[in-house]
C-alpha cells in the first residue's frame, strides 16, 4: 500500500452510517462471485440449503434469525478454506398463493372457476413473476451470502421432475395409496390442510348435555355432552368404559336417534374416561379423530354429514342445507323442544383448531385422499439419528425427535387445489389407474387426478432436488449430503422429518450413495420472543419487522442482536434496546479502528514478545484465548457464547483498556512502533472473528486497514502460538484495579474526570508496577507533585505484589463526608468477610470434612480481611 494509515483513516467517513454503504458492499460481493460455489473445486465441501420461505410472504424476525445463523456458518467456513454452497430458493406455498390470487380475482367479482384451471394457473405464475421478488430483496438487505446463480423454486421444471420421480417410486413400492380417512378440512378453502396449518386458540362456546334413548328414567337412556351439537346428526354409537358398572347392562343395546331412522349402539371402549362428565361419549366417526378410531375398532358406520363448504348434507332432515353453525342452534332448539336438553354451560371456554390461512374453525372430515405409508421411512429417519449419521443439536431435543418419528401416522399428501404439483395419477374411462413418471405419457382419453400434492411433499425433496436429482450432477456429487440444516425446533416434525424420510428413501439409487442422509447436522434454535418474553404475534401487536431494524440500526446491528441471543434449543428475547446496543457496538469498533489508523496502525510481523510491553503481551494473549473460545463455540453452534466472548473482549478489554494504554505507549518512542503493529494485529483478527455476524462494518474497516481485496475471502484466524503471559496478565490486572480504585475515589469526591490531581504513588516498585506508572498516571489523571507536596487524601489498594498507596493533594476539593462514607462501605464489606471466614474456621464439622487446601484458602481470606479492617479503620481515624 502506498497510502499511509492516516490517509486511510481520513478515507473513512466521520461516523459509521450503515445505510450509506451496505447495498453497494453487498452487490460488490455478488458481482465478484464470492458466493458462487464451484463443484470442480478441490477444497472440502460445506453446504446448506436455505429453508425455502413462502413466495407469498416477507421475511419475519424468525427468518432473520435463520438467515443470520446460516450466513455466519457459511462465511466462517469460506474463510476457513471450504468450497461453500448456500443454496437459496422459495416455496410455491400452495394454499397461501392460491388464496392471494383468488382474493385478487374476487375484487373484480371473479372466481377461479370463471377462468378454468389452466388460465388460473397462468395467472398465478404472472403473480409470482410480479410479486415474488420481495424476499430476495430482503435477503440482500440482510447480507445473505447465498449463491444466487442456483436460486430454486419448488415449481421449477427440474423440481417438478424430481417430484414426479419420487412419487412414482413410492407408488410402485406400494407406499402411496388412496383411502377414505379423517382429515383437517377447511370449509372456506375447501381442501384438506396439514396439522401445521391448523392453529389452536381458546374460544367461548357452549357445552350441551342431551339425552339419548327413552325420556322415562326407568327405561334405557344415556346422557352425553358436546360443544359441536350439529355433529350428533352423524352419531352412530355411544361409548362407555368397559369397567363402568353404571352402564355395563347397556353395552350392546341400541338407542333410537331423535331425528333419524337410525339406532345408536352402545359400545365399550378403553378410550372413554369414566370420571369425565357422565362417563358416556357420543361417537361421530366421520367428524372426530378419536371417534374415528373408535369407529374402526367397533366397525361402526361412518356417515359424513357435512359437505365441502361445511353445510349439513345427506341426513334427510330439515337441517340439510344449513351451515354448520346455523345447524348447531337449530339442533339445540329441536332437542330442547323434545325435552332432551339436560344441561347447557355457556360460555364454555375450549380449544378450537382454526385454519391458519382462512381463519375459520377447521372441520374434521372423512374424505377420500392420497396417503403415504410412512412406517419404513419413519424408522429409517429415526435410525439415522440413532446411528449418528445425522446429529441433532442440542442433543436434548433428540427425545422429541424419536417421540415423533417412532409414532408417526400415515401422511395425507393430497390437496383440493389447482396451484401446486398435480398428482401424477391418470384415471381411465373404465376406472383404470396408472402412475406416470416425468418422461411417460398418459394414454389418450385418460384424465389426470384433479388433486395437487401437499406443499411439504416437494419441500421434503429440497436438499437434493435443488441440486439436480434425479439426475447425476456435479453439485450432488460435491455438496450432498449437506453439512447442516438450521431451523427452529417448532418445525422439527413437519419438515425435518419429511426430508429425512425422503432422503433415506432415495439413498442407494443410481445417484445418491447408500446410507446418505440429507444433512449431517441439524441445528435447532428456539423461538424469538419480545423483550418481556412473550411470543411475537400479530394479535399481540408485538411483532417486529426485521427490515425496520435494518433501516434504523443497520443490518450488522440486527444480525449481532440475533446471533448474540441464539443458543441451541433456547428461545431468545429481544427488544429495540438490544438492537441499539448492537449499533453502538458497531460504532465502537469503527471508532477504535479509525483511532488505530490515525496513530499509524499497520500490519507487519510482530516483534519478539520480549520487546513488547506487558499491555501488548496481555492483549495478544487474550486475543488468542478469545479466538479459541469463539472457534469452539461456533463449532458447537453456540452463537451466543461466541458473540459474548468477542463482544466483551472487544469492548471491555481492547477498547476500554488497551486503546487507552496504547495512547500512552504512542507517546513513548521506544514503544510507539511496536504498539502500532500490535494494534493492527488485534484489529485484523478481531474484525475477522466478527465478520460472519457483522459483515458490513468489518468489511469496510478491514479492507481499509489492510488494503486487501475483501474480508469475505480472507483467511480465518488460526492459532497464533502466542502463549498466555501470566506475569503480564497479573500486572495488567493489578494496574486496572489500582486505576479503577483511584477513579472511584475521584468520582466519590465529585472531581472532574479530566481534572489533573497531584499525587505520589508509594509502593509501586514492590508491587511490580513501576513500568506501568506512566499509564497509571495518565488513566487515573494524576500529575507529578510539586516541591512541598502535602497530601490531603490517600487511596490504598491491596495488589498481588503488595499494597500501593496513592497520596493526593486535592487542595481542599476532597469531600470529607463522601470519603468517610466510601471508607465505611469498604469497612463493612471487610468486616462481613472477616466474620464469615472466622465463622467457618470455628466450625469443627466443616474443618473435619474440608480439604486442607480449602481450609488454607479460607485462612488466607481471613488474614486479608483482618488487615483490611485494620487499614480502613486507621484511614477513618485520620480523616479531619
């Protein structure tokens, strides 16, 4: 470099303004190809596939956390010499996307049926092309180092080919079948929906108890209760517990239905809790999950009494055609008219599942759907973790994984939508059925199944379909299996399990090696909560748009706030104060670097350690300790521990102490040049350690400091070999303690921070701090005493090498009352310590059990406390 460090300092702006540089820096990284992975590279591979956000959405704070952690992992690995692929993409989000487009059509009074299936799908693609770039722009604002050349979408041709390929393989293996089963049904969307798309909330309803059978108490009858009274039109049984003596005689008998030409049989089933309510429950197999299981066990009829829109149908009663909620009232009134209502409890608070997309209560409904038999694949997904092929972090979440995969039910994969991967089954005119792969053609006159696949089906292929499967590609050979999956523990089952199932299913084909898993590690972080620990939600109004924080505080501040709170499996609480503190940290680092450059900081080989000061050796040793701790933490996904270590080193030790000591050393000709090199060395490594989490400010500062091309492709700090100098460390610790005590005294006396006070330091040589005297004087704002110096106050500090007395001439400025108060506080602390240690040493039971080393330590504390009491008492006596 031809320019001087001061010239480079002048080239920096006066203050750190992230909004002025972030976009340009990011585009420069992309244009330079830093994030583009090369499958032909001989570097070791490191790969992550981005959990694909919905194309309809925008990034929320949970996304920002995911992206920050993945970016930190990939940036660090790139600096460590890996060939890194971070593959981005978006999910077509079947229900959400179709709903958005349908709402747009509704504004003009149109529906999808007005256009037909093909034209409607064209309109969805038009919407995707016009509105689907929101998330990509937001990712750029965050600084995501993804490989944009490999951007994927779950409806791309290549991914569609992968979907049809695995569907046919599963179908041919007998693992995909069609059956009438109970599903979560959305009457508004008129489709089955997944468990993940059902949100439960407490609602006020009514619990109605009514009577089946005779109105004569001496004749057979039973009382049951329900919150969904309309479903009694689909009742085919009443269940009681086998050991309930009250109803034993009724088991096997039938009771007449009040409104239908149907007999209701009484069955005995272990599912019933005899202690709850009357101990008898109505059974509606076609409209309740538990009732469905009872119906299977007892071979009960399963009439469906609700149509796709949630209206009563097929009962042959006057209730047919009524909306389910209208029918609920009408059935209650009809039962009341017959005198069958035994009790009504209103309001009755109970949990009800609602459709996440459309908001209405979901309806359990018997429906003909396509299913995946998951038993063998779920076992393989569990075994992959048991065998250590995939490691879950933290290990404490493994039991939740096994509890899910070891008890998984078959998966409903069909949706009654138009937008999505259409099920590759064709039906012939005579009821024939055939499953066709991506390169096969349907016979003429055959019609394709109208349903589409659950969005999670194509997402389950994401780790390998995005790299070209089912074809053999360089990307698959280099980057699969992926290195780690980063996601929240809340979708451990819904998405992670499905990827593991499909990944283990395809392993051993012509493309993917036998035994391969989708990812070698699964890092599960917690949920983001507000500063009061509450889960963020729209209803609470406590959600935070991450891009608002980027605008206000900068991307680095947002990222550091999130990473600093992220630990394996743990939730994190954040508020605006946290982001403001992170912005201040970025400013602190900016100012420290600018100061260093203004004072000549420039990278060069470090001098021999013997030529450096205690402060130099101390900061270099601490740097090595922090590097090792940060490395260890990052390897185990303990982002919080890594950030805390770096933060406190940077702020508390480097900025607050070493920079101040450097100012003194710059004034000493024998130390100035070495100080400039140490400063540059520490900053070089510190900026590298911070870069994965705070890429923008570190890039700006590091390239200015070094003149090198980019920190993105710089080498990660490696072990320096610099030993921890325990002697230098102790001297610096003693010096800090002495300066802190003098500063505390000055503060107690109300002295101006920069008011120089004549002082004489006694005992400095014995304490081994004679070389630190210039720094002590500078940082404690002391000056050489003139002839005839007469101290008016003194501060005594016990250090490792002995007691140092700092005598000061405050020329009448000492507040005697304040000094007395300070000393009395210190005396009380010393007396408390003396009493505690004396008490322990007087306890015979403790002395009999305690190791000799522990007893000796307490004796030393007792002696020190006694000396402190004596010293402070004498000081108090000397106050005028």
